[in-house]
């Protein structure tokens, strides 16, 4: 008999297209607020970011990792351990 696929723990960004960008922005905004940001500051940052030249994905990912590491360090968190903890506690079905 055929059974449902097992539930596995995956990164939430394992999707394609606009959904990937939305999940990335939702997580980034959540981190921004958790680090003490507010809506007015976020609005200014978004408008300013639109004026910057577009970088390729590899450069943008590197910039995001460095910025996330800086927030992690400032908050006295182990970035890698925090990511593993999140993955371990967030079930995602392969059929999603």
C-alpha cells in the first residue's frame, strides 16, 4: 500500500519564484523588527535600497549573511545553532 510522504525538516525557502522572495522578505522583516526596527525606519530603508544598483544573487546572499551574522553577534546568538534549532522545530512535508 502507498503511504503519505514522510514529514521532513527543510529550509522554508525551498520553493520557486515569487514565493521564495516573499518568504525571504518576511523572514528578513521579522529579523529587522526583532532587532528593534520600526515601520518608519523600514520604509526609509526600502526606498533607499531601491536607489542602489542591483547586485547578482551571490553578492546579495553574501551581504545578507554578513548582515545576519552582525545581528547575531550583537544579540549574542550563535547564528548556525539558531538556524539548526529552527529547522529542527519546523516540520515541512515534502508534498507541500
